[in-house]
């Protein structure tokens, strides 16, 4: 069972939050607390991340099943990046479990980029020799702005270990950047919320999105990139809250 962090809120349809690659439930704490003003919110650590169990696989079918296992009733579901793909597969394979779906800056397509760079950077860190996060930061080397600080949130200094199953994430990278061969469609209300500066949800992808999610709506947050929830948290929260409140 996945590790979960729950935020009490008024009675209503609960919101389940699935984070992206290298993330954790903790990354969503501020937004989860704010969204809990109107409903219960549950954030999860995805498999091979955070305090959740480590497994030998990291497929979207597995991740969707993990999410389904923590749901004791239909919920609204919000997923970012990798978590967004897992949420999409959940909605397609178990539509009765999903009330409304919010997909943050990802599409049901295979991408050409890889995330091996951060994995290789984390592997370079001499975990036995570091005395502080600053030591680890120096060993991570040159990465995109903000990425080292994000990765360091998954470093357990006490145990001198990453809270990420780097070996399995590396072995499954092709599956992570891909999208599984799934059938069916999810007819429920769906919002594809993207960063205005991101190219993860291109206009060319909309026919494929509509094939799976015929009632999909699209919105962008100006000035935000792929990490839209971290770059523009208030705008992100407002967009999600407005969509979930629609009747």
C-alpha cells in the first residue's frame, strides 16, 4: 500500500494527488492544505518514491492499481507529470473510481526526452562521505535551475540514502516517458492544466487527448513551465479549485 498524507476538510468528494517523477507527497503540502479548505485531500508517495514500498517494476498499470488501492470511494484525482499519466490510466481502466480528473502538464503520449540526467547526478553523490545537504548539492553538478533543490528533498540525511529507487526508475525510464497501450475512454469532466511556457501539452496532442478524454477542457497558467504548481502555486490552486467546484 502506498504511503499517504491526509488533510482533513469538510465533507465532500475527496481529492487524491499523485506527484511526478522524483517527487513525493511532501512536495504538495502547501497546495494540499489549501485545497482541503473545501474537501478532504489525500496525497500519496508513488511506488519507488518517498516512504512508499519499493518494487521491481514501475509501469503505469502498476501505478494506476496502486492509486486504486488507496481509494475507498470515488474521488477527484489530480496528477502531475508521471502522476498525471498514472491518473489517466486509472481513469481509463477504472472510470467508476474517478469523479473529476485534473492532469497537470502532461499528455497521453510518448516523449522523446529522458530523465536519466538527474538519476546519474544522484548516483554520483558519495552518500557515505557527505556531512550536509550542501555537500550533496555540490556533488550533484550542473542541472537545470531548481532541479538540485527539488532532488535534495528526497535525500534522507539521517539514513544517508535517497528515498528513490534509482535502479528501478532507471531501468523503467522508457516506460515512464512513454504511455501504455490502453483502450476505452473516460467521459467524466477532465481538465488538462498546463504551464504557458511548457511544451509538454502541444496543440498537436489534442486529438489523442480527446480520443481518451472526450470531455477534456484545456487551460494554461501564464508564466509557468512544467513545474507549474511550484512556480505559480496560487494560480494553480485557484484553477484546480474552480474546476473541482464546477457543477
